C-alpha cells in the first residue's frame, strides 16, 4: 500500500475534500475547511491518489486531538479494514514521540499495536420515524423536562449571528479551558459552514426576550451535528436546551437524517440515541493542548 506523508502546503485540497465527501466513514471534522478553521498545524498521510487520508494534527509536543474535533483518524473510499488502519498507523513518522488522538467510529484497531487504547462514546439518533415514534424512546427524565419547558412561552429562532452563539457559549459554558483561543475557531467554523450552506444557528428566548439557550448545527454526511450547545442558569432551570434539541426532532422527524449529539452524551441518552463508540489511542506523554490556527478575526480567511 502506497502511503505518503504530505506537508500541509502540498495537499491537493480538491482531492482531499473529495475523499472526505465520498468516504464510507466521512464526517465534517475531516474536511480541509474544518481542519483549517481549528488549526493550520496539520499535515497528512495519503494513500495512492487520495483514496484514503489521515490528518496529522501536530504541535511542538507531537500529534494531538484538538478539542473541537471529536474524531478524525483514517478516512477512506475503500474498505476501512483493520489491515488498512494498521498500515496507516504504522506509517506515522517516528519523529512524533507523543501521539494522542481519536480514531473515527469505523476505525477498528488491533490490540497488538503499540498504543494505549481507551474507548469513548458519542450518540446518534435516527430521525426517519415520526415524532411520536421517536418520543416513545425518551427517558422519563426528559419527558419531565419537556413538560416543564412547555409551561413557558418559549420562542425559537434560527436568525442568530455566529457572534451571538459564540458570545453566549463563552459566557455560559462550564468548559472554561482555552476559551478565549477557541472563540475565534468557533467563528471560523460557523462562518465557513454558513458560507457553504451547511449550517444554522439556533436560539431559545423566553417571553421577555431573554436568550436562554443557543446552539449551532452543521449538516454533513447525512447527519445534523450539534456543535455549541449552551444554556444560561435561567435556561437550565426552565429546561431550555432540552427544548432546543426537541425542536430539531419536531422539525426533522421522518427525514432521512441522524442527529449527532457530538459528545453531548447526557442529551444523547435522554433522547434515546444509539451509542457510537470510538477509540482514543495514545503513545508517549499525554498531549491535550488546544492550538488554534490564530487569534485573527474570522473574516481573515475562509477555509478550503
């Protein structure tokens, strides 16, 4: 198998994006525009004429997994066989002493490879059934939350600007790590998705026009991916985020699509989603640093 290491500047963006688009296991995190929105410091392993690819996201410590990319690994338009996964992982240059990243759901790794392996979970909800059929699988806790939310005169909107979503998330998320740096990556991702017609913002207001919950969703590979769910303390008391996710079901029921909770496992479980495990591999010292491409404003460039 011909697997080559290619520096970022030499990647054929058309062939790369085509591979991600047609991959059996493609996802939004593999597109060049998404990767570039998060970091410029990535190269690639490429099989043949871009039949299979793997981003190598790196910093001075080695290969790492940016927080805004849930899964990456090997993408292929061929069969994502254990043999292909093995050969890609064995092709990682020896210069990277520290390796810490997440394979995607269809990358199955053999246990004899020289990595520490741990399993993590995500949740998907198939939306092709009617809303009433979907609601049959709601957890009792969620039913109580939605009953409580129904007592309030909520208004939903999709007209929020990316700045509104990013500012709300920055104010109310419990994950404060590297938040100032991630803020600009949020904006780049959202504006690139809007530029391509692949995303929409979501907001929930109360009857006094207070914004209680926000999110941004991206369409990719038959999935509606939840990117930035957040709610204020008042929104949490009124179950605004549960209401927001429920609006996605109400407006997309019977559609051939999957709601990807993207690591928001509490709501994935509550809505009756199917667990989708993926693998984290590690070698050497842990490497969890978030390294955004820059602090430049979102309008400085659009990704490829």
